[in-house]
């Protein structure tokens, strides 16, 4: 059934119904009246947090990548019929062969396959990958959800020419690209990828089909990334002892941490699978030995002596040496923390700032001075009377659009000329009340700072507008962000944070708000106010916007003290 909010046409295609939604846009079932056939029409959302030049470059790269994929002609690869842009809806789209079948993700959800059937599917996919690689195309996101099994039993790879653009888009907005369960170590470390990256991912898919479980499953994304990069999966011989040893050889070789130790191409992998299915010795297995655990890998090459994570039980020690297991546990936890913060520099910066804020907090100062009980008894209890009487009234907003929206909307453009009647100034009472209660004043970023506005591109008219890109990455459950430019309301948006983890009674949230506002050239004062729970924090910052340039304003709320900070990035 067609969604009432769906467009009736995209390009020349008549939309029939929605098939699904992904990180980039929506997939529709559509009718091509020119050729009288049904297609799967995948729409592509251009990143919101980008300048006009960056959006143009993204569109150019998308069309180039999709047209390369459209030249692929193989029975194991989904056919690309068309790729273009719908000017009316400002949508990029790609028309694909409409398939009827089930993805390997759906198949694997029912449990492990017979090893012969699993290897048959994997061999066909390896052959299709080999063809694509000879044409200079690397998929970069081989996973069960991207492989469709038709009613005939033949597999087809989907999303060629799109995975690379997805990575570019999501990386640019600070989000994690895809699920890392089937990612290669070099992808997890941000290193250069090639055809062998796809073979590692295919080996991970084979492991899932043979065992019914992903090879690197963990409770969190950092845990999965650490296992992908530094830890070997549980050997197939232990999971399924009845499986032939040569099956384990094929999967282990495809999933070698070091790309040089994997199959050189998909054809060699398919050859070895053909031999295993026929009961012969794999023709490419002579002379190959598995790399030693923790050596010769991408991980060891990048981090030196970092120990490999292991789950094996340590041998019992003598009672007189009881401290050693505890010391090993401490060292192991330190290694895990080092791996996590190496892969997540943003979290590393956050905790550095958080500890700095903690050292400067009033409670710590009182403890150091020996006046803890005086500090506790002197704090006035919060009462309902102290809460702001009302939330600032929301001014009309000219359709700002969040980064998670399906399609970008026209940016807000404050008027360059003063209106005949001065707009009401934003209410300051909640901020003053918050400052009185917490002992904090508005963000230090409100103080004047050296103006390092970017220069205008050559050939841009002096009257061309500038762009203010607002980025607010927060840890709040729910709240509202409001923005005024030169006293005029420009943004009023509610936001929510998704739960990232739970530690005992503590729930951690994370969210991202991204908006773009178009401003006339010149110097402007920007006021930002964030409200959540019983807190209202505000700050001001000024900057010069030159014609045709974009300035990014980073908004942050401190996790410990709730300070609001504004900074040009």
C-alpha cells in the first residue's frame, strides 16, 4: 500500500508503494511507463550539513559511482537500470532490478544452513565479486542484508555503487556507517581498502551461514570493532566438529586479519570451494598457513605491542600468587580501554574535558579544603518554585529540517533589513534563573573572539548569502534548541537522544541536531538557548559571514556541569 506522504512520481517513475527505509533514503516499488516494467527505486538523501559546493560534489560522485555500477553485467549482481536526479523533489535516485526472494539476513535468522548449501551460495557470491573487482569496483559493504537469494536459489549482490557513497555521507555527519559485524579490520581502522576487503566480509557471512552466529558479535559497537580488529573468532572446528576441515580452511583464509594472508581474488576462493564440495583437496591451499595469533595483522602493524584480546580461561595459579590474576585483569581492561579510545577519538576528547571540569567543580574544591559537610549543608534544596515559570514562547520557524529527515528543506533566511517593528527580544529570565541556581553564567564562548571567517570563493557576487551550519551533538534524553540571529528567531526545534548504553541505574543517551541557516553577508550575532528537564542554558557568539561561505557553529552541553559552549569550527 502506498504511503499517503509518498510522492506520486519520481522522475518518470510512478510510485506504487514503499518497500523499506534505510540510512540514505527510501526504497519504493515503482512502474516505468517508458519500458512497461516494475523497478525498485532507491532514493538518496544528500547530506544536510554541507555547503552548496559540497552538495554538488556529493551529487557528482553519486552519479559517477552509480553509472560505474550500471556497467556491471553479471548474473550474480543486481541490474542498475537508471540513475538520475528529480529536480522537482530535489532527490537523487537509482532504478534497480526488482527482485523477489529473501536476503541472507532473513535466511540466517532461521538458523545455520547445511555446509554444502552455505558454500554453494558463498561460491556464487565470490564469483560475482571477482567479476566486479576486475571491473575496478569494490563493494565495501558485503553483508547478509545486501545479498538476495532468489526462488531459484541463486544469490544476487545488491547496492553496488552505493555503499561507498553511504560511507562518505555518514562519516561527514559523525555517524557510524553500517553495522560493523561484517566489516574488515582495515575498514575498522580507517585504512585503505581493496578487493580483499570484500572477501573478508564474505568470509564473515560464510561463518554466519555455517554456524548461525556472527563471528564477532559483542554487546556494543566498540566491542565488535575490537573483536573484528584484534581477536580471532571461535574456530569452526569447535562450533561444528562434524564439518570438514577444508571448510574451516576456506573461511579462515578469507577472514585473515592481514589482507596479504587472504585469498588474492574471488576466483581463487570460488575454486577452493568447488574443490571442497567435490571432495578434493583445495587447489590453492598448498603452502598456505594461518598467520600466528596476534602477529602479522593489520592490528599488530598499527599498534605495536598491544596484546590481542582473548577469552580463554587462564590456568589456575598457586595460592601464594593470588595477586597475579587481578593484575592480569587490570592490564587486560587497560588494553581494552586503549583499543576503545584509539578507535573513538571523540570519546577520548570528551572524557579529557569531563575530568578537567570535574577538577574545577565546587564540590571537589570543598573536599580538597576539608569543607565537604559545609558544602553539602549550604546547598539550597531545589523546589518547584525555582523552576522557570514558563518556557520561552516559540516563534514561527520557516521549516528548518533535522539531519534525520528524509529530504532537506529550504534553509531559514533572516531578513537583511530591519523590520518596521522591532522583534521581541528572547526572554532572559530562564537563563538568569539557571545561572543563579547553578552558579554558572552563559557560555564562555559568548565572549568576543578573533574573527577567522573563511574567505569568499573567487567569482562569488558580493551579495551572495553565507551559510550558518549548526551542529549540536548532545547526551540529553529530550529537550529544545532555539536560535536567534541578530535578535530575530531563526530556529526552534525539539530533539531526542537515543539510549546508547545502561550502566546499573545510569542510562546514557546520544543525539545529533544539524541545521543550516542562510544569512546575508556581514557580521551577525547568534544566540543559542538549550532547554532540557529543569535546565535552561544560553550563550551568544558573533561572527562574520562572507559571500558564498559556510561557517560551522558547534554547540555543546557539558556532561558533568551542564555548561553550554559555542565555538566556530
